[in-house]
C-alpha cells in the first residue's frame, strides 16, 4: 500500500516531502487491493500497477510516505480494513507487528545478512528484466533500513512478542 501511494504521488508529480500534497493524492486516487490466484493485485485509478510498485525507483522513494505521520495513519486504516474483509491474512511490512497489527496472533520478524539481501534483490530485479550493481543495492538497502529504523512514527523494529527468524542461510 505504501508503494502504491508512492507511485501515485510520483505520477502526479508531487513533492514527496509535502505531507499535504501526499494526502491530496491519497484522497483523490482510487487504490484497490485484491487477491487473485494467491497474488496480491494492486491498482491505482483502475490501472494494474502490481509489477510497477516493485521497481527500484519506487523502493528508493517509499521512505517519504513511510515518514509522513498522516499518510501512515491513513494507510494503517486501509490495511486494517483490508484485513477485516478476510478471514485469515498474512501481511508483510516494516511495521506490521508493531503498529498495523500489534494484536496479531503470530508475528515473525525476518532478518538476513545485508550481502544476502542485496543478492536476493538483484535476482528479483534480474527476473523482471532489470538488474543493478550489487554495491548500489547494498547501499540502498542500508539507507532504507537506517531511514526506517530512525523515523519517529512506526520505526522498523521487531515487536516484543515476535519470533525472529534469520533467513540468511
């Protein structure tokens, strides 16, 4: 959902640091999230953006939405509404166990070595016909982690009751 708002704001040419403009984009865009064949499908104003929201450019800019308290509040409401419409759901995100679903029955917090994470991201990008310099990907991951860990609202951290799983190996 954060990625979808990021894409919509970028498409609208909005300054991603302008909270009021971000909220305008959220209010004036139709975001739809649906599950089809075990895949989360995402559309903005009727256009499928499921693949687009995973681009490196969106990944690099999603931190602006994540750092906007008013946008985060609205997104948490959207996430909770989506979950309420389903009997069972698994969510993933950087604050799912601490903010969005702090009362979830089961919480996992996945960690992995930075080098391994960068190689996985590179493989994802290559499978989509792209690719990127491994050192650039490592730097981008480090920057995003630092930004998310140090934001004042919903910082990246494991929930107190989360099971921490190291997926490096």
